[in-house]
C-alpha cells in the first residue's frame, strides 16, 4: 500500500492549484455576492481538461481515474467551492453520456462538453421525488421516432445556462426499472425555466426548476437503453459523491490554512492566539479529521476505479463523512477567527454557506446512512467492508 501521490498526480495537482489560485480564488467572493455564473472561466478549465476529467481520451477527455480527478477537484475547490461543484456536476453528466451513450451521440455531444464550450445539467430530482428518486414522474411517451416529455424537475444546477439536460424520465413501469435517461437539448421547444432560486450558498451557479411541456426529444438522444436510466443515474452518483465530498475537503483545507495563519498573527492577552492550548487542540482536531476525510474519499475513489462490488457503500460512507467533516472544519475555522470570521470581508462564512449543501444533495447524508445500513444488514461477513 502506497499513499504517496505519483509524479503525474503531483503534476495535475500543481496545474489545478495554479488555475485555482489565478482564475478562481480572486473572484469567488464577487461571484458569490453578485450571483455570477463564470462560464468563460469554466471554459478555461475545459481547456485544461477539467471538464472531461474521467471521460475517455478517445473522445477528448483526460481519461483519468476517480482518484486522480479527486486530487484535481480538491485544488479547484480551495479557490471556489461553488464553481468547482458545478464543474464536478458537469463532469458527472458528461461522463454519463460518454460512458453509456451510443457512438453517434457521444461523437456529436461530447467534444464540446469535454472542452467546456457547452455545459450539461444532471436532472433527477422532482418536486415530489427527492430522496425517493425512483418515484420520479416526468413522463416520456414514444411517438414515432420521438419521445414526448412532460413533467417537472426541481433544484437543477446550472439550469437555464446549460446546453444539455441529462434527464431521468419515466418510459415504463413504476419504480427504478421504468426509468430512462435522455440527453435533452436545453433549448428544445416546450421547456420552461423557473427563476434562479435564492440560496444560502452555491451562488456562482444558478439553480432552477425546469418544466417540460410536450417537449419532443428524438430517440437518438437516449443515453443507454430504455429502463436503464436509474442504473445510469446511480452510477453517475457514485462518482458524483466522491466529487462533492472532495469539494468539502478542499474548502475545509482552505479554511484550515487560513486558521493557522490567523492564529499566528492575531494577538490577544498580549500573545498570539496560537499560544493558547485550547486553540492548538482545535486546530489539531480539524487537521486530523480532514486527513481522515480525504483518505476516505481516496479509498472510495480507489474502490470505484477498481470496480469493487462494494464501491457504492464506500462512496456513501465517504460522502457522508467528508461532507460532515468539511462543514464542521469550516465552522470551527470561523470560530477561530472570532467576529472577523462572521464578516463577509473574510471567506469563512462563504465556505460554510457553500459546504452546507453538500450534506443535502447528491443524496442526503441520511440517505447515505440508508445505503450503508441496508448493505451491512444483508452482508454475511461484515469484514468485507474494511
Ligand atoms: C442547491 C441544490 C442543488 C441541487 N442540484 C441538483 C441537480 O443538479 N440535480 C438534481 O437532480 N438534484 C439536485 N438537487 C436536489 C437534491 O439532490 C435533493 O434536494 C436531495 O436529494 C434531497 O431531496 P429533497 O430536497 O426533496 O428532500 P427530501 O427527500 O424531502 O428529504 C427531507 C429530509 O428527510 C430526510 N429523509 C428522506 N427520506 C428519508 C429516509 N428514508 N430515512 C431517513 N431520512 C430521510 C432527508 O435526509 C432530509 O433530511 C439540488 C439541491 C440543492 C439544494
């Protein structure tokens, strides 16, 4: 077992750090304040390959492992959590097309998506189907060589500013087996977008409701076979959960870095805060938990990369743990900054607002526990999960 990053991983990490420092971090506060979706910067990330991290090289992707991708996304999240989280969703949706789409669809859609010239949204959630995603009701009825789509998707990241909607729709029976995945052109007739929802964080990316009114989608836009949509959506989320956990870890690392500097600079009672053991212990606990969270993410990524049959359990564990730790570390960092941490002049409060949603989306942390417990209770030997 070797925990040292390879030369290639270190090189990717360096490129991502430079991009994050130069193109993301200096603008993150303004994007948050003014709700700016930085599409041009995402396209720049695409030029570096960051919009097709684990798409195959044959279609223009970097063809990286989930572990490599996580190393890159962590660096990006240190600069802007919200923008990186969108890049991660775009990567997930694009990889679903690249992995499960038919060759013509891949050839037509993937090059621009991978280059970041076009963007994709992942559309699973509906007003009445959140945690119970398999109960989704958006209907797609076959009419000749088109599906006619009717229904509503809720809380869709990037909606209104993206080009392709990777949408899970119902083409058959109730439950997961009646769900199909379509790559719907975002400007198709009959699509209506709601207003950009007012959120606590993630302000550098829009979140909207999408209503489909008799939207005609050619069958050529189907990703995978009819009835495979839920499986494809869940495969996407295995990787997505690693990515979101990674965004939490990167953000928390940025908060920890700032806390160390602040403790050494800020003086109270005639000495630096860093001299107080209570605060030293806080810093030690933050760093310890963060290392554990990062290693869980990397373990889960390794399990996905190696096709481990228990990969879903590991990604659920890693997502739950890393997003909880990520939030806690940011909150502790704000506390260490005292009143200044509460001010918008410092990024601590933004880190908290941005990281908070990671405990909710891509499956809430309660649903992660459902996934883990369900599997544990069916396993004959719990030592298969180590
Ligand atoms: C900013 C933002 C962006 C998002 N982006 C996207 C996107 O791009 N694409 C997309 O498809 N979705 C997206 N979502 C939706 C997100 O995935 C859902 O909000 C999430 O899955 C939870 O669904 P819900 O909000 O309907 O909550 P509910 O499912 O109604 O859950 C409410 C509460 O009940 C708990 N709960 C529910 N069932 C159980 C159970 N069986 N046991 C224990 N507890 C349970 C939940 O954990 C939660 O605490 C986004 C959400 C947000 C907030």
